[in-house]
C-alpha cells in the first residue's frame, strides 16, 4: 500500500506540472530543461534529507540547533510575561501551565497529561497562548536574522545557494539571488535585485514573486515549528529543508506558467548589492535592535491579519449555518434550500477544491484522511498557514492522522501561498519598481497559484521518500 502511495507522489509531481501548463501564457513553449533539472534537484535533495543517514543526522543536528533558538526565545517571553502565561516547555513542545491545570481541575474535567484540556466543551491548552508564546518567536528570529546579516554570515550562505541555482538551473542571476534569499527572508529578498526590477522580463518577475509566495522566512520558522514540536520533534529541521526544496519547484512552475521569451540582463552572473557610501554602517547592536523592531511590526501585522481573517471566516460560516437552519422550516421549498447549506462552510468548500491536488501528493488512500488533509491544505488559502498548522498539531496529538499525512501536510503548508500575503509581496515589489506596478499586480495571482502548486510538489517529494516504519525516525519520536 505504501509503495502505491509513493508512486502516486512521484506521478503527482508531473501531474502538478501538467496543471500549471494548462494555465501557461504560451503552451507552445515548454521549459523542458528547467523542468528536468528542477525536478531532479528536488529528488536529489529529497533523497539526501530522507534516505542518506549522514544527511539525516545533519537534519537532526540542525533541528536541535534551531530548537535551542526557540527555547531561548521562549525564555525571553517568559521573562516578559511570566512563567504562568509562558510555562517551561516539556518534551520540546508547548506545555500546560500550573495555573491552567488548577483552573481545569477546579471548574471541569480533571487534567490528564497528554490528553489536552477540556474546558467548556472546547479542546484548549491554556498554557499555550498564541499572542504570548508564538508571536515573540518572530521578534527573536527577526533580531537573529538582522545579526547574521550584519556579521556577513547570511549573505555568504545566500550567495552559495544563488550560484548553485543559477549554474544548475540556467536561470538569471537576479532570479537565483532572490530565490536563494527567500529561503531565509521574505520580501526583503527583492531589495538585493532592486536596480534590475524595472528592466526584468515578465518571466523573471513571476519567478521572483512565486519564490516569495512559495517559501517561508526564517522569522516565522520558529512560529510554525512551535505548533508541531510536541508531536513532530524534528519539525524545525524539516521546515528548513522544505523551504530549500520549494525554491526549485517555484522556478519550475513559474517558468511553465510564464515562459521566458526575452533575454534577462543578469544571465551572466549573480548581481552584487551596491552599498551606499553615504549611509553609515550599522553596529552589531543596531542590527539586533532594528531586527527586533522589524519583528514587532511583523508580529503585530500577523496578529491583525489573523484577527480579521478568522473573524471574517467565522462570519461567513455563521451565515451558512443560518441558511442551513432553514431546513427546519415548514415550507418545503425553504427547507430544501436550507438542506443544501447543511454541510457548507469555507473549510469544506476549499477542501473540495483541493481534493484532487491533495490526492496527487500521495498523502493517503483512506477517504476520511484524504478529506481531512485536503481541508487543512485548502484552509491555508484564506487563513494563512497558522490555523491549519494548529489544527494539524491537534489532529496529530489525537492520533487522527498517520505519520505519512503529518509529514506531507507539514511540508505542503510550509510557505506564504495564501491571499493575505498578496498585498505584502505584490505591494512590496510594486513599491520597489513603480514603473512595473500594474504588471506586478497582474502577475501576483498567477504567482500565488504557482506557489501553491510548488508547495504541493514539495509535499510529493516528502511522500516519495516516506516508507512504512520510517515515520518514527523522520518525525523524531
């Protein structure tokens, strides 16, 4: 059964490429070289991550290193908000605080370790308050990225990735540099190629936007990892590998959607970011402080988006529920209309839309599990990756999903391929190249679709190399 799922995952890669081709601006031009090299690169990286013992040990090492950063960030949160709101974590994940245990034992069902907390019919972990434990991770990682940039460590690593992507895939230097930077940062990756944006080809702009949507910034790596650490201890290292895996997929899909018909100016090499001689160089402390302040802005923005989006989704679902209530009407026509809305919600709508795409990842042949994972992946479109990651963690804790499903979905969700990011990336790129603002706006939705397909391709790679009995080792249990 598992080998059949592995085969579906492999075929799914080319199925997703075929779906992208159907929406191509010129279906007569098929970038065979980029497709072959990009898919081959993903398969090689996937084999290294999942099949080679030495690389697996490196992933565990990287995971432990990044988890130590998360633990350090939580220590800062604990200093600010106290140990009741931010209790010490147990088992690498989010623990439940002593105050929460007392509250539950006093007001409701006694607390049982590892079973979640029942309070008022809701499954809550009162020791994990999103605003106080998740958002501060962004501030810490943003400060860390600022420090690594100032020390020259991050630019050096990005340069290595950029040269590799350009030479192996045959893309322009600007595309390679922006894509490599997207492994570690967000829209800031476009600043390095700002002088070239006005003269870029349409295909280059689409590739840069797609890589922005398809990858995650290091600043939110800890945020996503924190949700799954209790059930997927090795998640941090795998999120990093997922971010690397997705960049070649982004180039493959974007070049299918918008084939290159021009001659990029930076085909000859990687462009170098020019330093302003009149701008004073930041000190190490300035870099940390400014990075932290940028993290505060990002954390506030994420909180604002989540409040707005989750509330709007609830409002729409309440409207559907109100219409479903008409099913009890004595009027047969009204009752029939009400019955049509009995199972309609935004999650179910997107679950249906993403069902074929989710099947192509080879996540499962069990209809119930396939549906559940499809709802999680579809949920990202409007609600960002945060609610589905939280739901994935809850389902994994309850044992409702297989190890294979947990791994594949965690890889697929690793990206900014959602509507709330449209304004950030399209607006940010448009501000850097005002003369191309209209074209960037039109390419934004195409790039968002391309990034969605690219993250699904990354899920296929995880599915190809997952075998029966390997789940415990990969997840780190």
